[in-house]
């Protein structure tokens, strides 16, 4: 059973996605969703496979029970995910402040006091440095916020030296914009990057070790050749006159 806050969150998601539909469909669907009771909306979500029934919300080391962000982490609620590692996911904000607005959600249900600042530092830096040139943004503003007792990081692209904060005006991103942004910003194989890095470091170490062994072997052979004493060849004396035989 979804909580009241989760129902409201899902409603906003659905209504933002409806904006991309033709006007003839948009009006009727919007009216239908807004008129649904909480139970009717949940049944609608289950029937259309928009939430996964019976999936443990806490399967990502969370303890947030009714936390919407935990549902996004577990995949129970759909999202436009662009990156993931062992500690967090990065998804597109469906009601962004600016185009390409990304939120980073820790997989563990933690608030601002419980979060270790360095735990998301490298992931946040990687996402920020990746999306900035792709969006041709002048700067990526990183602003933390907290909802449902779960801290998140907002990565907000700035384009014209404007000053934006979380109170700035938002807009509903169309399905087309979200799809295009996801294709543009998605990082491939982020989750395995650390293990790939370790493998690469291992390969370099093995190559270096093999090179050192080869150099030592070559040096040993050179020393052996230098120290080796060649036996002189026996001189041919057959051309010399024989000594006269002594007569007693």
C-alpha cells in the first residue's frame, strides 16, 4: 500500500507525462487521474505495470518504509535513470528547474545528518563533469535537499549566469524531453567502473612486473657473456721447420 505522500508524488509524475500526449487524449486522461481515489490510483498503477507488486522496498539497503525515493531506488516506481553505482542512482527530475536537472539518490535511506559527505563525492563529481559539456552549461549547481527523511542531491545546470535555487520556478518536462535527455546524458557501465579500474590497474601491474623480469633476465645474460672466458684455439705449427735431430 502506497502512502499518501507517495500517491501525490506518483500523480505528479503521471500528469507530467500526460503533457506529451495529443490535446484530445490529454484532457480526458488528466481528468481521470485527478478524479481517482488513492486506492483506485494504486490499482491503476498495478494494472498498467507502473509499480511492481510485492517487491521489497528495502532491497537496496534502505530502511525508509514509505519513502518515495526508496521506491525509485528499488525500481518499484519508474524513473529516467542515467547512472548508478553501488551507493546511489542518478535520475532525471520530472519537474526540473532547468533542462537536464538531475537528482542523485543514495541507495541507503539516510537524512542530512546521517549521510557521510564523502560517500557520494566521486559519483556526484563524475555526473556533474559528464553532463556539463553535453548540455553546454556554464555551471552545474549542486544543492542538497531532504524529503521523506531521505537526502538527495540536485544537480542543476546553469546556462546564462543565472542564480537558481530550489525555490526557483519549475516546469513539467515532456516525455520527449526526458527521453532525449536520458539518451544524451546516460553514462554506460557506471556501476562497474570501479571494478574495471581495478582490473586495468592489475593489468598494468602485471605488464610492469613482466617488463622488470625481462630486463633482469637480459641483464643476467649480458653479465654471463662478459664473464665467460673463451678457450684459445690451438695454434697450427706444421708450417714451421722441424728442429734438427740431436746425434749422440
